[in-house]
C-alpha cells in the first residue's frame, strides 16, 4: 500500500504548499516591528527583534485522535500536541517559551477536556514551557465524526512561541552551514509518534483489533498506537549549548519521513546508510500492508524521531554526550557532495551496495 491509496498524496501536498508559500512571502515585509529571517518552508518561522530571534510554529495531532476515540483514552494526545510543536521549534535552535492550545469539540464534554489537559500539562512540563492560554470551540456541524464515539469527537492543535537570544546568531540553526562530510546522528523514537496514522490505521485495523497483540509488537496494538511522541527539547537544547556552531542542522522526522531533510539545505545530498533495523510497529506495518521500503521511509520515522547534522570532528563527542545523558542515539548517515537535496537510504534487508533514492 501507499500513502496515496488512503487519500494523502505527499507530492501533491508539497506542490500546493509551494504555491501557498509564494503568496505568504508577500507578507514578510509588512511588520512595522521586526524582520522575517525565515518564513514558510522551514520548521518554524523566525522573526528578528533587536538582538533576539522569535519563532512561531503551529501543529496538531492528526488522525491519531481517532485511535484515542476508539480506546476512549485521552490523557496522552496532549503530550503529542506539545511534542509536535516543540520538536519543530527546536529545529531552528529556539527554546520553547509559551504555548496556546485549540480544542474543537462536537459538544461540551468536561471529562474529555480534563483528560486532554492532563497531557498538555505533562508535555509542557517535560518541555519546561508555559501554557499561557488557548481556545475551546463547540462546533457540532463541523466536528461530526462517528456517532459511536460517545460524544468524544474533537480536534486538537496548538501554537508555540520560541526564543533565540543570541547577538551573534550562533544558536540560530537554519541549515545553511550543512556541508559535505557532516555526520547525521539520529535520536530514537518512541514509535510512530504522530504521523502516518491514516495509512497505519488502514493497514493495521483491517487485520487486527486494538486489543490484539500482533506478531512484531510486545504490547497491544492500541497501546502501541497511543504511545506519546517523544519530546526532544531538553537534550537538543543541551547539545546546542555544548557544541554550538558544530551543530549544522536539526530535523524533526514527521510527515513525509526523511524527505524532511531537504528543507534544511537543498544543496547537498543526505546518505542514510546506517539506519536501525526495521522492527516493532514499523515491521508490522510493512508486513501487513506489503509496503515498499521507499514508501516506509517517505512516510514514517522508522525508529528515528529526530536528526542532528554535526561536523565530522565533533560527531564522536556528541555520541558520548548522548550516552552520558542516557539518550539513545546513533550515527545513521552522512552528508555527501554538493547536490540537490536528495535523500538516499540503505537498510539491512538491502544489498550493501544499494542505496534507494526517496
């Protein structure tokens, strides 16, 4: 199966986004205060205000919410919402400062709001960030969903404000420093995180129930699908403080999989030749859906939720520091020659000489 088989054509989405980006760019010179440094197309928008750089980003949880509805378990999706926002924010070197949430409900449901808020608060505490407000909307004609969901139909999104305080821009990371020879280090994911769920649900729920324990999982399918997205803020910000200018690029691996690397720097190629073995939920999806390697790496994080692109001379020191901080990470590839932003991947199932272009 492919993502496009369930109505999501990533190539078409990117084409539409490019058109939207051109229109949005016309607004970048409008603010009377501040200067837009990085706008549409990166992980977070950056606005310079004097010596400070303010960042803005917004994201949601996606169709993972449908699994929460089926499980009637809502205390973790708030963590996902925080994670999807702060993990993108740190990709430009910013520290998440404040968060706003938006919850749209089919009807008033105090229990649902309390459970969602539990996750939001937990995620904010992990991120060391304040939730400063939000909006709740009751939209019965828009948030319809399945009538079997006992009034638990909703959508959840958020927005985060970040700050880079650095006169010399040493902490601002936008990918322009990435060069051939750089090393790509991957931080382990907790599972699917919060992307690719439309395809994952179609494949897995056609063959299994949520309380089943499929062949490649060590827990029930429902528990696996609701594992919260890993939050990488503290370790990444720590490494930025420690290694500074030797960290050339940061990438949160979400929708679009490893094609996300292209947004960092489209003038080099990325070679992922030391990826971890395909296992767990990813092996289950690939097996049950007969999904190609290329489609898997273009859709899912494949066990790596975040990438750091660092100078070759500092790669071993970064790995040592990750071990000292008890964070699971490994070298997964390298940056090669001046190119056009292409991503090539090799897995243990492929020939040692074979690299697949995503």
